[in-house]
C-alpha cells in the first residue's frame, strides 16, 4: 500500500470511529472530535497529494469543526 492510500484509509477509519463515538453518546465526545481532527488532516493530505481541491476544502471545514468540538467539550 502506498503512502497516499494509507492516508486515505486511515482518514476513513478515524472518521468512522469519530461518528460512532459521537452517535453513541457515551461521554467520549472529546475523543471523537480529536479523531475528527486527525481524520481531516489525513484525508486533507491525501486530497492535496491527489489534487482533489473540493475534498481539501471540505477537510478544512471538518478540521475547524473538530477544533470547535474539542473546545466545547473540554
């Protein structure tokens, strides 16, 4: 697996974990938003390397949402 695919799939996995932690409402929201931030970084790097500008902009928004969520739940 090349580096680009690794970033893509690690980003997908962390996004799935984020979604589950927040949806389960078990008090792990801070961890979930941290995973969202990590996911947006990983997928953002993948998008930049691949020239996927729309996805890159979307990941900047998700990173902002992750930071806001972390501050609100801290």
